């Protein structure tokens, strides 16, 4: 394994060294500013209390980015600098909150890339090779309902029948096992082979990720599929597989599914699983969907959690979306009585610039 890692590192270094000989002088990189604001209004009920919130939609957070790129001969060089600017993230909401919540300023991307005929090489903070492999979704409702179901309810605590905390939050019992996410890494992406792209990355903490992504458009059908593998090593102490598939048919019907499994490096821990299914319909500027998903053994052995939800999204103009959603979260306790369900209804808008 060490020999393979060394060869990978030497290969990246060799490409970086030959880049100056492939390039020709050009003007400064052309820069662009873009981003979005994504806000929602939520009603929530944990079986003991109800409350309403105005929050940032963590499914696709408020953010802004600077990108720049330029062709230098046969090499395209670019940068990607992006930040979250979230006030009151929907993932962090709780029934005890009585204020505007915290403002979080997070770095999402600080990336440099070199796109060549031999593939794309990246260095800096950004997506690992397995990131988004659980999130293939052509339904048109991903802005509010997608496989990362904890993003709209992660901070809500399950309650027992007498209003006492059960001891588990939604974010602790639900995950779509979507790689390591964004981190400091080096990454290599192959050129496209008939719609298929492969990727591998190395992250601090000796974590390795591998991903495969496929996209096709045939006879009016659209298909998106991806699979990923993570060896978290010292960083996360687990090994993980994930995959997702989404099929949009010519008449608007679409089907989406995701699956993941995680081997947790702890004594006597059972393997954890993730499942997610969505049935949707798109027509003109409208998109509707119904979802169901569950996790097994994520927080502790023999504890299962699930949810179902419905969503409607209308996109009257390309950069503007309005959404409505309802979700219900359930938890099956490893022992003893199950806690109350958590319910939420949301309405909001995402505006891109």
C-alpha cells in the first residue's frame, strides 16, 4: 500500500513539474463571483412541544464563491474559493432556541486545479473523491428533500412520552454516508470515458477516497449514477461504501435511490446501513416527490431510524426556486419504548446569483 501511495504522489509531482512546458503565456485568470441565499420558514413538533423558526436551509446553504480560470496552451488552470455564510442553520435548530441562532462563517472550498488531457489534478480544500456519491438526484426537489435528511432537522432531540429527552438527536441517528465531505486533500479525476469519470483523493489523517460517476442522456431519458469508497484510517476510523442512482424519464417520472454501509472501528459494533428511495414527477416548472429512508445501527447497535416526506418545488425563473415540504422522523429504540416522532413543515426560497 505504501508503494502505491508513493507512486501516486510522484505522479502528481511529475505532472505539476511538466505543466510549465505545456503552457503558453496568457492574460490573468478571468474571475467570477456567484452564490446563493437559501432561507426557510419551519414549523416543528417533537411530540412534547411545537415551535416555529426562520432559518438558513442547510440542504444547500447560503454561500458565495469566487472562481477564476484561464487556458494556458493545453492546460486549463483555475481556482475555487467558497464560503458558507449561514445564520441559524436548519441542521442546528432545537426546541430550546429562542433567538436568531448563531452566525457561522465556514470555508467550503480553497482549491487550485489543473485540467489537462490526462485528467484533472486538484489540491486544497474541496470535495473528496467519494463526496456526492450518495446524492445523485434528478428529481428537481433536492433543494429541500434529498438523501441528507438530517440537514433540515439535525438538532432536534427525540422525546419520550413524558417529555423527557430520549438522548438522541436526528443528526446522530441519520446519515447518508456521503464520503468524508470537503477537506484538505489532493485529488485526481480522469477524463470522461463515454460519460464515466473516476476519481481518487488523499486527505489529512491518511484517509483515502475513491469515486466513480456516470451521466447519460439517451432518447429523452437522463441517468445519473455514482459509487464511492472511503478508508477513513486515522481521520474517521471507519471504512464506508456508498452509491446512488437517479433516472428521469422523458415524460417527467423519476426514480432515485441511495445505499450505504459503514464498518465502524469500535469493539462489538455492528455494521451500519443507509437506504433512501424517492419517487418524483417533473413537468414544466414544477417538481413533486415522495421520499422514504432509514438507517440501521448508526449511533448504537440495534437502533433504527427512518423518515418519510413529500416536497413540491416551483422554478418560475432559472435562478429562483420556491419550495414546500413535510417530513416525519421516527426512531426504533434498541431497548425499551420508542420515543415520539418528530414532524416538520417547511416553506422557503433559494435565489442564486
